C-alpha cells in the first residue's frame, strides 16, 4: 500500500499532537486519506508521547510500525524511536550535539536514514518568537519535506491563529517562511514523496472515534449522559460536555461509576434515552446495576472503553480484554446484548441501534470500544443523519391502550419472546412494582419455586429471540485492485483463508489483507482471503461461521487479548476451536506492516505442501 507515515515524539505538554493534527487537516484538504494514532503515558506532563500520522491516496484505517519521518522534540525520541525509521527515511530533531550509540548509528547507516538537526531555538531567537511557536516552525519543515505548498500551510495557520491578532499571525507566517527556507536548503537529499492524491477525500470529515460516538449518541436521541472520568472513555465525556449548550443534553459528571450507572438507569426507566460510559474498572462497579436492570427488564445502555488490565493496568493504552466481562459480568443469569464498534462509521451508526435494541428487548446493551478507537483520527465520509430510526419497542403511550393495561401485564411470564408491555411511571395506567427481588407478574415479591422458574424462563427466552433477529457477521473480501467487497452468503465459497476478529482490528486487518492479496505467493496458493467481522458479540450468530469453516482451507483468529476471548465464546457456543491465533496484549494496537508479516507467515506457511 502506497502510504507515508510521520511520527512526532516529545514530552507530554510540548505540543506533539498539535503538529500532527495540523498536518492531518492540511493533507486531508489536499486530497489524502489520513489516520492518526496517539501514544502517551499515564502521567499529566513530562512522559514520552507520540502522534503518528499515516497518509495515503487510498483508504487506510491503520498505522505502520515503521515510519518515513521521525520528528523528535527532545532527546528521548532519538533514543527510543530511531530504530522505527524505514530505509531511506528521515529523522528531524532539535537536540544540539546529539550522537547516537554505535549500534544505533550502524542500523541507521544500513538503512540509509538521513538525520537532520533543526536549530529551533536559534531560529526562534532570530525571529524574537516564543518557544511555543516552535510547533509551527517544525510543521513548516515537515510540510516542505512532503513537497507541499507554503500557501497551503499559511492558510491553515491563518485559520488556527488569525483570531489572536495580526501581530501574532505575522509572526507565525515568518516561522513558516523560515521553516520552508531551512527545508529548501536541504532539499537536494531530504524529500519524502507522497502518493497521488484523490479529490474524494477533500470533503470528508476528520473525526476521532469518541467524537463520532458522541455525534451518534446525539443522533440516537440520547438526552442524558452520566459518567465519571476514566481513560479511555473520558474523551467521549469531554466531547459530549462541549456540545451540551448546542444540544440541550443533560451531562452529569457523577461522583463515581455506581452513581453514573444508577442515574442512567433511572432516566431510562422514566422513558428518557440515557447512556453511561466507562472503562473496565468502572464497569466492574456498574455490574450490580446491570443485573438490576436485567431483573426489572429496564432498557439500559453501557459503553465500555477497553484498556489493558487487570487492576489499573495500562490506563492510556489499548486492549480487547473485556469481551468476556461484557458477555458474562454481573451476577445471575439473564439476557443481554453485546456489540462492538470498529471504526468511526460504527461509532456513529451503531448508537441508534444500541438504544433501539435496549428498548425493543428491555435488556442491558453493552457497547464495546477501546482506546485505539476512542482516540484514533479517521478520515470519514459525512455521516448519514436521515436513515436512523428511533424504535421504542413495546412502550405503551397511547391513553386508550394505557387504560386497558393490568398490573400483571408488566412481567407476564407467558409472553412468547419474553418481552412484555412497558409503560412509564406517572402514566394513566395500572401500577406495578419494579424492584430487585424475584417478583410475580405485577412486580410484587414472590419467592415460590413455580414463579421463580417461570420468571427465569421468561427473561431467558429473550436471548434466543434476540439471536434470531441479529445480523450475521460480515464477510469482507479484498481483491487484487485493493477494493473491499462485502460478500453475500453466496460468495462465501470463494474464500480460501478465513480471518475471524472483531472491534478495532477491522481496519488494520483489511489494510493488511490488501497487502497480502498482491503477493506472488497469494496468486499461487491463496485465491482469496476473507475477513469475517463480528459486530454483534452476544448472543453469537454462528451459522455463517459453521458453513465457512467447512469450506475454507484455514481459519486464523486475531484478537488484542491473551486468551482469544472471541474464540472462547465461539467454542463455547458451537464447539468450533480455531487453532491458529494471532494475539497481541502489550497495550499497542496491531500495526499494518506487523500484522501483514504475521499473516503472511501463518497463511503461506500453513498452505505449503
């Protein structure tokens, strides 16, 4: 895949992100698809952090492990990240009199990596500019190295800083001029060529997963957001709070996760669409509320932004280790729905779906995301604001129908699919009791054996009914021309190798497959590589997988956890054991070059005579 990657490193608080975000905005407008990836330590300031931007004229939704340009705000990047630069790449730094260790210098020489010292402080002193303007100076050097126009960057600078006054704007412009002059003086041996641009990207959005999810919640009719800050769910809380005046949504930072879950549950019980979001540790505290909502059959939506654990774990890194928690956490047996978003489009479009499912089946819905998705920057087509519908399930609101209701209708154990009529407190209808003890049809406490059996069976009947209505996992096939086809069930027979995964792995898997399908080995041994993507993770749909497994030559499971948790659920559900696994659990996402190499080893080795 024809892409260029830039990695900016420095201490937290040095403006690392601002350089990447400004480049991302300018390159998208110039006709490039960009994908942004952040790394940072779980301390407020001073820790080593980075912002990586991958750029292509084609669709990309992943980052590379090896980069073309490494920009180091301080010496830590030179020591920690120099080995990540590709053959023929560039290191741009501002640490005077720096010299690499002999082994590192040998590696850089072997890769023909070019190292350029930017005298940032000296240039800023000449301009009589404060150190904070060094970010614009560095951005201008990078912009020039990519072969972009000075006028493009000036337009971005005017947009970002124009409101701060003419004097500061002119100083920023002088930094741009100096940066281009510096890059031009070294252009004879320092250039990185971008691929051809495409006009299709110019009108796309630049949006993080958290921003897309926040817009999706607004689109879904959510009127209350209750949460407690916990990385990586905090960016969603921040975005929703920033939109509060425009949307009129009630945004409440509760004193803890238990309170946030209870506030969401109370609002949903009163008929207001509400949500709470947290990470794994916070969801542990919420599981008693999950169980309560199950027994009172109250629609509820929980968002779990995964990070590595156990304990505090790696708070600012990524993982997919909470699937089993979402599918089985909370005491007792009850029906629930677990789904996972995979990209910015999912983050937006699946929010109405989550609320509709919760209200239709009167059960908890748990939406899984992760740090990679929450903070990644996507080049995303404008969202469709017209097609989503709001489905309230069997919520009774018409006065004539309300007057016909009896108290025993609320938890009637004879309902075929386990879902009873639901009506709101204060409605002109019969009253019922909603409490956490086992109850009779009207909600009153009933601990008799026959009633306990009937109510359990009522609630558990939902799970089979839900399973029948959920979509099958999607099968993607990447062709030689890099086009991605969403296969119908009739196309399943064309797959030779099947990859199975879920969540944020989707983008990097499709990017990696697009590399592999053009391999000479692929032409000989693997006519097609398919990716079976699970969005709906509980209850599991298994029919398509069962049919595919009988036809394909090999199956590979890819997950960001130690145990292969989706594989465990599949084995529990249908007995299929996927022996070939690519698992990662170091807090970093899969990188496209890394995953392509692992898949190549798996696929082509396994297909050898």
